[in-house]
């Protein structure tokens, strides 16, 4: 079911290439971070309340993004830093070891596709599909390989971050005009707004769990579209192209 999308002539398009985010768009990701955060909070339960631990960890992650980037390894380092700060340096080596174990478990976790992904990709077969994700290169390559979806995509782009400038470079490499490009993802901040800024279309498919740092307000814009599920994506693209014709 389409929850919301743009309308009017500015929303008409001939889509020549489709970008898809990976984490929490094609497969589960944030769920594992939340489970690990709960175990981390339990580990520090004698030193602070769960809400305080979560808030401090988020602040540390935000401050460390420029240093460590996105992904599990940066999350591990932020957990270690948070534990040291919350315990005034009294945390013992065994607890630090457990934090590292939690990160290692995340890095080895199986990839679970979200409902409707395979069917949507089947319906889009023959189109130019580009997988555009961000985060740690090695971990993202592992997940892409484990997903079994790599052959569905003409190209795979693993970015340090997603911004109008990084998307512009992706489109330049692909030889695609921004107005003919549509990007799909669960982050309004990273998957939708930068592409719309370039003149393309952004499709927001909310996930039940989205990292607070990825939150952004959704503008009312004819090139911003919102779907309830990825299964609705082929129909949306077809509708945009019928309107264009």
C-alpha cells in the first residue's frame, strides 16, 4: 500500500536507473544493533540506568562518526569509550573483552532478507539497478555476498557517507542524469533528501527500527515518495512512468 507520495508534473519521470540502499532496506540490520545495545546496558547496569547508557552511547557515536565512520567497528569502539567514561575508567578487562565479543558476533551474524525483497527485485529485473550502501567496506562486502543478491545489480557502491556530492559521483560513474534516477531506502536523511537535492526521486520505506542519527523530517515534495513496503516499489515506478508518457 502506498502511504504517501508526490504528485503533479514535477513528479513525472522516466526512470533509467534505480538505486537501492542495503541495511534495513534489503536486509535486517538495526535489530542486531539494538540487541547488542541491550546486552551492553546489562553489562554496565551497576554503573548507570539503561536510558542514560543509551543516551551516552548515542552521543559518543555521533561524536565519533567523523573519526570511525559508519558500521559495526565504529560502534564497538564507541561502546568501549562509553564504558570507560561511565565507569570513570574502572571497567575491567573482562568487560572490555565482552564488548569486543559482542561486536565480533555482530560481524558474523547471518544476513536475513526483509519481506518482499526478492519479489520486488524479480519485478525490476532487466532495469539498471545499483546497490548503494555505506559503512565499513569489509563488513558491507560480507553482507552483500551473503545476501545472494549481488548478481541482481549492475553496480555496487559502498560509500563512507551519503551526501549530494557522493551521489553525484555515483551518478557520474553510472552515466545517469539525476532527473532520471530514483533512490530507495529506509533513511530519509541518507537515502532520500540528498538525491532529491540533486533533482532525482527519493523513495522512503520506513523500517520499524531506524538509528536516531538517520532521522530527518520528510518534506512535502513531488519527488519524495513514501511506501509501506518494498513490494510496492515496482507499481510506484510504473505509475511515475505512465504519468511521464
